[in-house]
């Protein structure tokens, strides 16, 4: 092999490395670090609210509570997203029990609360599943579904947790992605 052909091969490799491997390694590192951020945020919310992590993570409802959309490259490139559905968690998911004067679920007490079966009722008043309900006044209606509000906890800790995780983990993930891509060629 002549020096010119070797130089051309090295030039091609450096060009590929700069144009494809480095952006791909960055995307891989961002995606991995964002997944670690998701885990850290769920742990933080669980510790502050007293709700188990698996209940926060569960995807029973139509919308997943916590999800990560990965960053992609190419013509249809998109940024990575961490989505957290901050709608309150219904108390029925926390295995409620009747106690004297109300309902107890995972440390949350609902005075004058009751568990309503989802099978009863007609029309708009019918529930799709069982729920813990509480009357808003002394009359029979209105009643409200009791939820554990997590929006304030997510808002307080969300950005901070993601920043901390990226500060600790991004460089490690980037270096391992570069090493992985370098070993492939």
C-alpha cells in the first residue's frame, strides 16, 4: 500500500469519525443519561410522597406517567424528552382500607371517604373503575375522586434532578459510547 492510499484511508476514517461517530455518541450518551435521570426523579418523588416507585412508573392508564423519548439523528432529527404526567395518583392505586371515620391508603387518611365500585351508576355518573371518593359538602353530591398530588414535588425536583444526573453521568456515558463506536470499526 502506498502512502497516498494510507493517507486517504486515514482521512476517510477521521471524516467519518467527526461527521457520524461523535454526534451518534452524543445522542447515545444523552439518551442513557436521560433514562438515569428518569429513575432518579421517580426515586425522589417516591421518597417525598411515600408512594412506591412501581406505582409512579406504572402505565395502566392511557398515558404513561413517566417516559423518555430518545434523541434521534438524520433527516428527521429530534431532541430527547423526559415526560412526566403530573396528574395526581388516585388513592385506589395505593390499596386503601376502611378505618373508623374514613379511608386509609399508604399513610394518607381521607376523613369521611369511601370506596365506590365502578360497576354501579348510569350515564355520566358511572365510574370506569373503583375509586376512593369524598363528599365536598354535606349533600349527596358533588363528590370528588381523591388523588395524591405530585405536581408540586415534580416541579420542585425535576430540573434539579436532571441537572445533577447530567453533571455526574453524562461524561461517563459519552466516553463509553465513544469507546463502543471506536471498537466497531
